[in-house]
């Protein structure tokens, strides 16, 4: 190991102490948590921020005059500002809190669809989308008469950009795609796609669930019109997510959920919606969760976004090398230079569920199944796959343990 690599591992060892759960054992072995694409773990700083919010500053936000309500409101709006800064968004009013990426896409699909989509208009998705970026558009298409088209993949799991150009047409109103595939790990060339979509007059929604936690993100230089992500995939709590949008677009989009907080005025014969961002935030928001997300963003900023990105690339390259040595194992997706920290694979004659179970017995947590991407698995000719997914707190030793555990799992199956 080089000096730089050794000092990185030492830094990771120190950072891991911030995550109580990473110290636990599973099946009598140290836990190797390689299921970060599904959900990450939380550092003490996030747990403490949420506990402090409940123990010292808790009241409902937005409506209160009393001290606790004002403190809760300040913490809540400070977290909105942290998200704004994270995304380099022009203003905090363009940051809408939802209960997760799924809720944010549903909001966008319903509201954008109601306002802008007519029968025969086209929505362009890709073959690698998570169900969260498929089903809401299918529902919108059913309601509006819009038509969905899918950008196909190349055999190594990247978007076919020539096909994208052919599919993009005068009727394309929206392109909705993931920044990073939650199965293939593919990092999509967003800037290129967004500029081509804009040239054709279409808006672009980016599903940042697998990118925002792992790499720097600047919505203004990217030029995306809408972007979503979830808190729990970036050290934050469950129950909170974000929709960012271009201001003029959000202003023209109608509210989705109705209720308290999202109105300026209500009469017996109707209502006037509130200004951004509140017009999209009906009801009591996830207050402690938003504050926890703010603490997660602070923590990640201290760890350093460039370092996080580099660290995950290192782990992914190591995983490709280690898994590449296993006979009968096929990695699904492109080479490491085109992907984030996600390595999915199939092993001859070993079902993904059996693989995940045998790995669990060795303390290694991975996910098996279709990973909410059934159409993608159909395209790949697979019913399921096994997925290891990294965060900066994973170690090179854990990557080696994954490979060793897989060799053992294969041996168990050969004996059966
Ligand atoms: N999009 C992608 C690419 C994802 O990986 C996920 C989570 N697996 C989602 C959307 C949905 O996120 P959530 O379940 O947090 O709403």
C-alpha cells in the first residue's frame, strides 16, 4: 500500500468511530456494511442533532410566535440553506422538502404533468431508471395521455446517446433520468444530455438519489430544471428528501398536496397558494429529519466532497479487481472509470439471494434482488443480481472480505 493509500485508510479508521453501528458484529464477525445504495448509516453528529432538536428546540414550524417554535423554525430554515449551498442553488426558496426522493418525483410528475403535458406529448426516460423514476411518469402518462419513450442502453450498461438524439423530438416535453444507476453504477453524462434536451425544448429532471450523496453537485452549472434526492442515502435520517427546481418552472407548477402551510388564503370557494417553497410543503414537515439532514450535510462537507468521490472510486476499482478474479462471476455495468461506488454482479449457478445470505453469515451486508429496477433486469436478461455498494467509510479490507466471502459461498454451493 502506498503512503497516500495508508493515510487514507487511517483517516477512514478515524471517521468510522463516528458511526456507532459500524462497530457492531454480525454472525460473530465485524460488520462489513456494503449496502449503502439502499441506505447509509448515520454518524453521531446526525443522531445528536436530531436528539437536541427533540430535547431542546422542538415545536411545529412556521406558525408559532413562542420561543420554541421560533428556534425550531430557525433550525429548519438553516437546514434549507445548507441544502441550497450543497446544490449551489440560486435561492433557498427553490429547495422543497419532501419525505424522500420518491415523494419528490411524484410531486414533480403530478404537478409538471398537470401543468404542461397534453395527449401525445412525450416523456423521455431511460432503461436504467429506478421504479421511483418510472412509475410516477407511467401514472402521469395514463392521466394526461402523454407517451413515454425509453433511451436504450449499450451492452456495457451506458446510455446510447445516438439513440437519445433520435428519440428527442419536437414533442419531447421532459427528459427524466438518473444521474447514477442504482444497479449498474453508471454515471450518466448529464451536462451533455441536458444541453441536447434544452436545444430540443425539453426540461430535464435529474434523479440524484445515487449522485448527490457521492459527488459534488452544482445545479446551476449542470443546468438541470428539477433535481431530487433522499436524506437517508447521505448519512441523514429516513423521511426527508428534496426537490430542487428552476424558479420560473416551480412558479408555474401547481401545488400537488393541499392542506395547511401551503396556502396564502383559503375561502369557502377556493384557495390561493403560498409562495415558494411553501406552496409545495403541505402539512407539518419532517422537522427533526430536516434538521438531521442539515447535520449530515455539515458532516459530509467536513469530510470533503472531492475526497469522498476519490475514495469511492478507489473502492470501486479495488472491487472490480477483487471480484474479477472470481471464476464464473460477471460484473454488470461499465468499467470503474464510468461508474460510482456500486458493483452489481451475477455468479454462475449461485442465486443472488443465496449469495447475500451466505455473505451475511460472514458479516458482509449486500443486497440481492431487482433493486427496484425490474425493467433494467429484463433488459439485462436477469431476474435478479447481487449488489455491493460503498460509501467513503468502507475499507479496502472490507472489499477483500467481500471477495473471500463470495469464494466461500461458491464453495458451499459446490458441495451441496
Ligand atoms: N432513485 C434511485 C436511483 C434510487 O436508488 C432510489 C432509492 N433506492 C430512489 C430513487 C428512491 O429513493 P427513496 O426510496 O429514498 O425515496
